């Protein structure tokens, strides 16, 4: 779709998301999967450049050169256009989470008013845009049944207005729903009886119990068009012990990456942050597969660097001039 078609489609009667799904279905039925391959390759390249730009410009701190502003603006605009053309909010979520992460780790005073203002503007702007995209996809907040969560909203609507309350409901239905889902899983599935408690601790315990977690949870929680949180899906395969171990490993990995201070380590820290954010909420990292390809690409760069085969320009850009931590631990015998 051309930019003019995308812009005109934003205010049309038919959802761009429905058009996108219909288009991909037609390609598959006509045997035109090659076009989808090209589109996916473009998604990966756009995503990789955008994350590189945010982490190398925003998270670095210091003065930003004009050409870096151009790189950042065009890469984020490409991500935004991809999301608008498909009628999805995932691209905007990735842009927002990357900007927020970069602002939070940016060197300088964490209590800076300017930084707090930037974070507030990014968070509110992207949340509003995300809700607008949900509405364009035909999601009506009034029809989102939150199960055991009940809202006495008459006074809220009088104070804030129906539009603001509706936006909050739509936003909470996607990002706050995980709290209800996970707590219900713990009380009604995992800790239901002693047998389930033991089986869910082990890898593949749900299979031994003859249950599929998605089917079980749809019986106790109204999931609808929302995600199944990654933590529950991970526990269904690796067990609760495996899930807790994964959280510890990701935490140790983030601590190790923080001491490196290179672009590659900062990008990997972002993906660790994104996965930890997805555990109680939904599927943010692997749903479109583009982040998965970028993570594999970073790991391949690291392996090639270890073998000494990475070109000097790439090595310096992603891993710095020297492969040493920017903060060394202080030895107890340093003064001896």
C-alpha cells in the first residue's frame, strides 16, 4: 500500500489489519509466498536498524550529531509506517519500549526533569496511539469482559470523560490482563491440588497431566483476543522450576551485559528487558519473529568476533575498540 492509501485507510470503514490479513491469505493461496519472504526480510532490516539507532544514539548519552538525528528519525518512521500499513500496534510498542529503555539507562541524572518529561511524553503518546490502533481494528473496550475484575466507572466517566475511561480500559485489557491471567493460573491450575502442584514444577508436567495450558486457561479466564502470558507458556514446557531458573539466568545475563557497555551488549540487554516484561503480560519478543532474527544475528556476530573473523569496522561499531568491560572490579589489594 502506498502512503496515501495508508493515510486514507486510517479513517476508513474497513480495518487496515483486516486488509493486511486478507492480502497475506491471498498470497498464500496463490502460491506467492516469495512476496511474504521479501516483506519479512524488510521487517527484519527495518527493525534491526531502528533498534541499533535507538541504542547507539539515545542510550549512549552526550551530544547527538545531526546525521544521528536523521538516522534515528528515518528508522523510527519506517517502523511506524510498517505498523500503520499493517494496522497493528506491535511496531509502536517496540519503538516505545526501546525509547523508554534507552532513556532509563542513558548516562546522567536519573531524576532529571527533562528525562522524566521525555519518558512521560513517550509513554502517553504511544499509549494513546496504541489505543487508537486497537479501535481501528474494531476492538470495543465496552465489550472486553475482564472476568473477576469489576469497575465502578460511573464516577470515573463523570470526572475523566467516557473517552479517557474507554482508552484506559482498552489499554488495561491488553497490558493489565496478564495479572488476572497469571494469578488465576496459580490458584486454579497450578496450586489446585497436590498432584498439579508437583506436576507443574517439572518440565512437561502439563503434558503428563494430559492438559494443554491454553485450553485449560480459556475455561477459567475469558482470554478473547488477548495474549497468553509467556510465563505460563514457558512453565508449561520447562516447568515452574525451569521458569524461575530462566528468570535468574536472564538477570545474571543482564548484569554481565551491563558491565560491557558496547552497542551489542546494550541491544541484548534490551531484549532481556523486553522478555522480562513479556513474562507477566504476553508475547512481545517472538510474535513477529523479527526480534528473534535480530537476536540470532547478534549472537552470530559475537561468535564470529570470537573467531577473529569480524571486519574491523563492524567489530568497533558493535563491540567497541577493545573487548574489555568499561567498569573493572576494584581489587582488594589494589593499594598493596
